[in-house]
C-alpha cells in the first residue's frame, strides 16, 4: 500500500466503508417497500387517542389513515355512544358493531376472509384487543 498522508487514508477508508454499506444494506425506501403490512391491532393502537373531559367523561377516537375514523364518547358508561365518522371499505377498512360481544369490529376491506386478522375495540374500557373474547370480558384493573 502506498504511503498516504493520514487525511487521504481516512477519506479513502471512509469511501470504501460507504461503498460496502451500499452493497450490504438496501436503501431505506426499499426497506419500507418490503416491510410487512401492520396488523389491524397495531394500526388501531397507533391511531388511538383518549382524553378525559373536565366532567370526568372519557372519550376515545380511533383512526387508520383517512379511510377509518370512529369515536367512543363516554367510555365505560352505560350510555356510551359509538360514532362512525368515516368508514371507506374501498380505501381499505371496515368497521361495525357486534351485538354478540358488544365490541366494535375493525377489519381490512370488505372481505371476511382477509389475511389480516380483525381487531376489537371495547366501549367498556376503550382498549383495542386482538380477540373478541378478551374484548367481551376485559380484564379487571
């Protein structure tokens, strides 16, 4: 190896390291493109926001992108209200209320056999659950 001044050697070593990283690690855009679709549960939890009002009432809103927006006003109260503001199945999400277990059911698209499992929102505690059994009987805290 030729005798290089330290600064030139450091720049050459840095360039070599950067070139190697490009060969090993795909660009960030490629990593995002190959990332798995988030689960319904994760998407709902990411878009969940609960606030306690000055009168003590707890209100929660849930959103997934622009295609699903709903809220539960008075979480945990006997007279809680579920408001469906936006449900656009063509854009990717469906939501409805199940009388059987008393939870909001959110699923991807209109297909019941979607590969992405549904998620369930309890108006009793405002939490998002992976299964309806836990949603119907939320754990006591």
